[in-house]
C-alpha cells in the first residue's frame, strides 16, 4: 500500500496552501469540468486521503474486536484504538486522555450522554440548568426531555440582534443552577461565545460547564484546560474524520460521579442477577463494540489538522470570512442579510444568509446547478430561527479547502438566482 503522509513543514507556511490541501481530497477531482464549490462543511466536512488510507489499512491488516481477544491481531487493534484515544485527547488539551476521552457516535450522542447521566445521577426535581437561545437541537432537546421526565427548570440566556450573548443577567441566571450547557460557536450565527469568561463566572457560583464544540474544535485550537470547562462534546465528521464517531471529554472526577449511559458489554466489571458493577473509565461509557476504524480515522484527521497548524486554519477562515463580507456588500448591498456578528474575529466561518425574498431552498437548488453546495433549512435550531423571524436560512460554511474562488462561485450563482426569480 502507498504510504500517505500528513502535510509537512513545507506546506505549513504562514498561510494555508489551499491548492495543495485540495489535492489531498479526492472528491474535488471527481466532478468533471464543473468545479465543486463545497460550502457545507458545517454540516459535514470532506475527508483527505490520509484519513481514508489509515482506515483502509486497519481493515486490510489489523481488524479484530478490541479489549477482548488475547491473540496478537486483537492486541494490535486494541493498541491502535487506545492510541487514537490519546491522540484525540491531546488535540483538545485533555490532561488525562486515557481516562477522560469517551468515544460516542457523534456530538449529539455525547450531549445526550451528558443529559441522561446528569438526570439519573446528579440532578433532582426542581434543579436548574442554564442554556442559550442559540443552541443546536442536540444541546436543547435532551434537556427538554430531562425537564419532562425529571421536572428540572431550564433558564435561557438571550442574545442581541447582532448575535452576541446578553450576559448582564448571567450571574442571576446561574444562581442556584447545577449546570450551564452552551455552544462554543453557533452553527447558524457563527458567534464565538466567550465561554472562558462564562466558565469563570459559573465556577464562582458553583456551576458546572458543558460545551458543544461541534463547530469549534475543527476550526480553532482547543484547550479544555484553558477554556476552563468541565465537559466538551464534538464530532468526527465535521473535522475531516469519518461519520459514526463523536467524542465526549470530561474531567475524570466528574465522569466517576456520573452513572453509565448505555448498558451491555464492555461497560461492566461484573454482572449478577441482582445488579452490576460498572467498568473503569473510559470503558464505563463505551458499551458494546466501539467505532474502532472510525477512531483511528479521527486520530489521522487530528494529525492532519495539527500538521497544518490550527492557528493557520483559524487565520485562513478569518481572512476568507472577511473577504466574503466585503464581496457580499459590493455585489448585493442590502439585498443580502448575513446573520450574526459582522466582525470576522468574533465568529467562525459560518455564513447564514437571506437573499431578497427568495426562499432558502430555492436559493440552494439554483446554486446546485453551478456546483455550489450550501445548506438550506432551520439547521436544527428552530427556536433560534423564530428569534430571527425566519423559517429557514441558506448557509455557506468555509473550511481549509475553500478559497476566494469558492466565494466568487457562490456570488456568481446567487446572481443567477436573481435572474432566475426576477
């Protein structure tokens, strides 16, 4: 098998070499004469050959179930799986990745794990949990289910018309709460929330902090210790990794207090007819055969991003977001509204927009004819849509393989939308 390598020092210049990066992604070479302007990485990113290769190699040379067989193949598979756990932990600055990194199937399952485990072990009827009004359904619906089942209270932090959280009443909302759970970066507004400040204020009030990092970890250097949070959920498929794997990081002492989420094989030390004894961390939260190849692929994705340099990834997206705003203003003026902060430094590369009075689904369908991929819909954030006064938006999202040509392709297609709908 051909050996695949991650981008080295020559590629890790002060700015990203987008042409070099795109060469690592086979999907961009398979669309004939029409260029592919993939602007939907907030929904799911593409995969480089470096990720695809390690997963193929694992299946071709190493596959066996982990933690169970004592034969050589199983031991090698287990070693690769556990090495992936450590690699992912280091990518987000986990102090004890061997025990603190839990593999799930996506960020949604990670957040459900948190809500369900807290509900069964750390919350009582009448306890308060604080959320924001910009949360993805994955960090909202599980808590609404806990409210329905257990009778907890939920308070919400509002945001202003520019997409920034209103923190004047934060201390009052934190008073008496057990947990605040919020997004690091809104998947609609692009807002980068001041989670470090919020965590400091929460901890001063004795409140734990959970963070949804699905739109943050793939784009910005992440250090859970610097952020000051207690739990972090993110997903593999948004950071160049495979689908079917997500991650929950949490402080080991907190995971020890939380009851298991799923029951079955691997999460037990002992089972009797009258009860069970849960396994040690992290296996306590990984019932059944885990996503082995997916974990190995996700570790390769983290290695790829680290080789590029997460500071360069962030700088690239800031520059491209700034360019997008500039060109939108020049070409469309008041015909286009982009929701969220206008300062690229305060947001990720998520551009949810409304164009004139054209429905977002119609915009998306016309854009597809030009090879431009954007998402149209409520983006799993219906309460936020209602706050914005819209049923849906079209959303373009930027990543490492996008450059100014993609923005220009988007603009050209939107201009065609104007012609198409008059």
